[in-house]
């Protein structure tokens, strides 16, 4: 059985994004909101919402139970390199917690993620099966001799 650990992350996130496109509803405010305090502009990707939700689903599956603060730290960045006219030394700014909370709420509504009281979010059995199906599809589509040893 192929799992999320057996396939490249970028290919898995792309496959999950395609599968989540029909299931998730993109909020209207996403086109006007920055994805973190370290960004100057909102995201320009057409499928930003599905891609971020897919990435969150993967992170919760790998690191769960995981909380909003830790996820915001992982999606954050340096304030020095991305904003103009800064003289201060670099510091870290977290990612948008509203984007993370809203995407996780939608994933909970789909039954892929559940809240573990006091611990954060964790993947459900249905979510694990969804991820494994996507990983299987990615594994079959990859033409890489190094991955053939897993087959």
C-alpha cells in the first residue's frame, strides 16, 4: 500500500488540490486577503484555496495532532526579505490564522479532519483513506526508476 510518505509532496498536493476542488467552497474574501503578515500582496494563484487546503490536510496527517499556532508558524516567513524598506534585523511572522482555521473547518465538514480537545486537529480514518487514494494515483503516474522498488 502506498502512503503519503512514498510520493513527492508537490505531486501529492497537486493531486489533492484537484480532488478537493469540487468539495470545498472558496470564500469570497480570499482574493483580497494576504496569506501572512510577511506578504505584500494577496496570493495570485487561481487555485490557492484548494492548494492551501490540500497542504494543510497533508501537514495534519503527517504532524497531527497539530494546532493552529504551529501551522501558522510553518506557513509564515521572514519579515526582512519580503517587505521593502526594512532596516531592522529579520524576524519571523506567522501565516494567516484565519485562512488556516477556515480551511480546516471545511476539511472537518468533509470528515477528513477532527478536533482533538486540547491537542489540535488530527486526521480521521476517512481522511487517511482519501490521502492514500491520492498517493496511489500519484505513485502510478510517476515515471521514476527510483520509485519502482516500492511497487
